[in-house]
């Protein structure tokens, strides 16, 4: 069964303290992996799509990377406005279903 | 560009009552999704439409949930009768082209069943 596991469940950082979030997956034929950001009371907001191992994408203080078994979301010098839940999702070669992880809740303190 | 619109934002009903949610996707988006998000969990796909047709509804509890997409645009999701465990946020999303491209989400409807 296709599965996505994110760790840690919650992460508390001081402003400027860089760290990484992990997304490990087991899926029959990975077609791609999404990262989304979700603020309280809102729907997820798209950040990145990664398609193949070795691929990297960047946006402001965020960089996403992909290996054959996991993805990392690196946050460099975070700011309080980066506080949110970060969701990882995978879709398989069938392409008909996107499976989300439970997310990592990030808190950045000024 | 207008985003995905959902209504209502909040709904409180008693168990065994019925409820309906409405979604208007981004204009021109062929694919529409309904997700259920229980507190502390990631979104779980309930049903996915490509234009008028259903692409996947394998996780939709069909004995109580139903969904339709009228003329390939707006969609409604209905629960009848509701159970306590249906309390969740129901998210609608849409994407431009083929299935599993970047999805844009609405703000969701928070359902509380008492």
C-alpha cells in the first residue's frame, strides 16, 4: 500500500535557525512528489513538484530535494512568517490519486 | 485570477442529518478534487473528476457520501446521513490539465457533527 510519512510531527525553531523536514514514502512507481504549505484555517498552497531523484527546487528560503525513498524540505534562516504546516504528497504512475502525509507543523519564534 | 470558491465556510449539524457543500473551481480547470481533512491529519482524497467524469472515488463512503460535477464546472458533495466521525474540513481543489498536476485549494468547509 502506498504510504507517506513525515517527520518530525512538529518543529520549533528560533528565527534564523536553519533545519530540514523529512518526507519518506513507499509507492508503487513514483511519478512525482508535491510539497504544500498550509496556514491555519486555509487550504494547502502549492510550493514545489519534484519528478526524479536528484532534482532540487528553490523558492526564497525553501529548497526541496528528492531521492529514491525520501524528500527533504530545507528551510534556511527561517522567519516567523514561515510558521505553518508543511505537507508532502506523492502520486504514482497511475496518476489517479495523490496521497498526502500528515504534515510537519513548523513554529518559528522571533 | 479568482481562486477556488467553497461554501459554506462552517456548518454544524446533528448526526443523521444531511448536509451539502458547494465548490466552484478556477475557470478552465478540468480536474476537480474533494478531500477530507481530519484535525491533525493530511488531506484524504474522496473523489476526483476529470471534466464530467469520475476518475477515482475509491475512498468515498458511497453508502452516505455522493458527489456530482455539473457541466464540468461546479461541484457538490453531499453527506446523508452524517455520522460523528464525519467531522472534518472538506477541501475542494482544482487543477488545469491532466490529473495530478499542481492543485489549487479552496479554504474548505469545516463540518462539525454533534
